[in-house]
């Protein structure tokens, strides 16, 4: 799990949207988490992966914005936003494995040619019958 410094995180609570009656109108339960990505001290390749994974949640100023409003309480939404942030940063820290180029063996090439020839002869036999 990534170690995210508290100084890089800014929390703001907003009024939630959707159904919920008077509770939604009165209580600011939705949590907006803003993270300064440069303060995380990520390697350049990890930063690139994070930018790709974040997509439109990353601002031009290098801030990652996560909005959590699934739950009815501030604490639950705050925990959800932080969990999603950790998942995103952890996913960015995973380096994809390099692909190793491989070639088909001689036996595989020969088998491929043989099956092509067999198929070709089957198709050639389907043609119009000629009386020679």
C-alpha cells in the first residue's frame, strides 16, 4: 500500500446529490479529495501510469481529484475516497512486465504449411468437374 503524506491531501465536504430528502439538502456528506501528485514523490514512469489511470480526474495543475458520495456519512465517504486513492496509486506503482519476443519453432512452421496444403487440396477438389 502506498504511503501518502497528509500534507499532499486536501479534503473538502460538499452537499451530496440525488435522492435523500432534507438530509441531502442540510448535510455536506460528499467528500472531495484533492491530492498534489508531485508531493507524492513518484518515479517518472509511475507518474505517467498514474496520469493514464486517473484520466479526467487529473487536473492540468497536477492535482488528482476524487469525489466520494456513495455513503450517508462524512466518515464513510472520506474512507471510501482514501481507499480509492490508495488503489489508484498502488496500481500506478505496479510496473508492467516486459514482453519477450518469441519465434515459432521449425516444427510449428512445418505443421502450419502442411495444414495449409491439406486445406488447399480440399478446396481444390470442390471446383467444377472437368471432363479431360
